[in-house]
């Protein structure tokens, strides 16, 4: 998975601050043309079928949304987000 959110300077890729070991995180970028209803629908589908929950959303001046999804780690292999 290609991380779309940069970690803090001096930290390795994939490290987004204090991460509880029982959660996994997935960064997702929504393009500027995505309206709020469409973004909410896409994220609701991820929550329903992928077990993801919303951790953080950042809306930038150009309209881009950077979303961090999280879910509890599972011993079974689960698919990543498909937004």
C-alpha cells in the first residue's frame, strides 16, 4: 500500500505517531472534485464491508481530503480500503 500521508520528519515510512499495536491504519486521499456526500458514501462502504472506522480527516484549500482509516488488527487477512 502506498502511504499518502507523510510521517513526521525523522520517522520511518508507515509510522504515524503513537499507534496502538491492536490497530492498523490506512491513509486514503480523496480528489478535489469529490463532494461531501460522495466522500461520506465511499467511507461508509469501507466501514460496512471492510471493518474500517474513521480516525482523521483533513480538508485542504484545494478540496483534497486526506483520510486516515483504522480497524482492529485481525489474525485473518482482510482487504485494504478500495476508495
